[in-house]
C-alpha cells in the first residue's frame, strides 16, 4: 500500500483561512496567554491517549487521527554532547540546523519559549524561543510573538541555545496552523527549529505520556545513546541518566545503566548529565542531506 503524503490545500474561497483567523491567538499579551493555555492542554491531554473515547477525541482535536493521514512529527537534534569515536566523520545535527537556516528565504525568531513559559521554568531561559523558517513563518511575526530575523541573528540564537545546554528539535505540528494562523497555501512552507529543556518541552512530554504509536512520531535523526564500554570509568549507578531521560528510556539494573534503543531519541541529555562520562551518542544510520528530508511525507518547499 502506498503511504499517504501531505497535500496542502489551495487558498480557494479562503474558508479555512477565515476559520484560522478566528481561532489563531490574538496579538499582544492576550495571545501569549492563549498560547500558554494551549501548550498546557497539550501536555495534560497526552495521558488521555491511553483511554479509548477520551483519547480518540483528544487525537482528533490535535490532528493526530486518523494516524495515516495526519503528519505531525519531530526529530531530536543533539547539540551539546560527545559522540562515539567511530561516528566522528558524520555530519553533526547542529550543521543541519545551520544549513537550513542559512538557505531559507524567511526567518522568524519567537520572543519566548511558550513551553518554558507555560511551566514557569526557572532553570532555562524563557526568552530563548523557537526559530520558524520559510514563508509560513510570517504568520507568527504578524501575531507579534516573533520577529523577522537575519541569518546572522539566527546563527547567534542557535549558538546561545548550545551554550544554554538545550536540546534541538525540528517539528512540524499540524494543529499549530489554527494556533498561529498559518494559511492553507503555506502549510508546506514552514518548519520549526526548537531549543528545548527536558523539564518543560511539550513535544517531549507528549511523547513520554502517549501511546507507543504516537511516541514514534517524535524520533531520532539516526543517533542513539549507548553505554560506552571503552571508557576507563565505570557506571556509578547514580541514576542521574535515568532521572534525566525525558522519555524514560533508561533503567538501572544491577548497578549499570541500560538504554532502550527503541525509545531513545538521541537527544543527548543523558550523555550531557552523566557525571562519569559513561554515555556517548552513536550514529546508527547515515545522516540525510537536509533537515527537510526527515519530513519526507510533507514534501516541504523550503
């Protein structure tokens, strides 16, 4: 059976765009409050996916059902950790981010991270928001929650995220068209690059709380965490990595960390926080040439 591919709607009579103009957040402080409520609801609703009726309603509202015809997805982009020795000739995730930003025609940088604002995060900067790229990104600038940026400004923003110890994610969230007011004809012309903390990220929390099939929408670009058997140090059984992993992919058995490859997103949080330097990221599949290639079902025009 041929896989479904996303096909954006044409403008047509503009009915869908009119609906979006009514559901989208309002400019200013009111819009910020609306966005924060939305992200809180997404996190809370993830647990509903385990219940037949409530889960069905939630997934329909979040454009996650029917699963074969809905295309919300994301990829983790580790920014701050060492990699396994035999992977050092592999293109790094941050290179994919910078390549995408440098080649795009339009860049928007959000004034704040709505995930951290929704959770009132005190450990990571709330004013370090997502980068949106391409023409569909104009919608968030028009709503006053982002500013148009140059390539140079975007590169500085990325470097600040690295220094802040955040995790990169590239996301295409179908339901957000009604939140930001992205027009039908622009749905194939936008992509988010987010800089996430494990304590507040909506996508990570949704992946952790949801059923396995929904969790699989948020995946690694080909990196997985591994316990480094060649390290001179031993696993200290401190369980720091077990607690840090946002997807609960690490357990500690017989005094040693064990990583479930099927749940690991390769975000690198465990490796960055391991006090014994015992965890590395290993490339298990060859990297793709562009960030948009990881969203092959969308036929993105970036």
